[in-house]
């Protein structure tokens, strides 16, 4: 599920604010560049998550024995395959 542009902007602003207020980051002179980079990163990560979700669901649908989405077995396998795909794509160690 993609977030709206407005929601991504809110997240970006909150992240920068918390980093500065928590003294984890020194305020930068050109926050516009920083905001764009954070926004780009959020959008890219969400796209990758959606791609992984699609791959995992196709894998689960390919089983000869049909699994019911939302069942305990489906949830366990979904999580397992999702994590494996994240590792394969370098998102996890």
C-alpha cells in the first residue's frame, strides 16, 4: 500500500524534526535536498516492499494445496518467504 504524497511529506518532516530535536542530527543549511532524499528513500523502500509482497503471494498461490489467506499456515509461510526475499534482495543480513 503506497502512502499519499501528503503522508510521505508528513513523515519526512516529522523524521527531520525528531532527529534535530533529539540532537541526533545537526540542522542542515539546505533542508530541501535532505527532504527530497528522505522522500525518495521512503518511496523506493515501499515499492520494494510491494514487489516482495507480490512475489511472495504468487509463490503461495503456486502451491498445489491451496492455502487460505489469513490462516495460520498462510501467515507463517508468508512471513518466512517474505524474510527470505528480503535477504535475497539485500534488505536483511
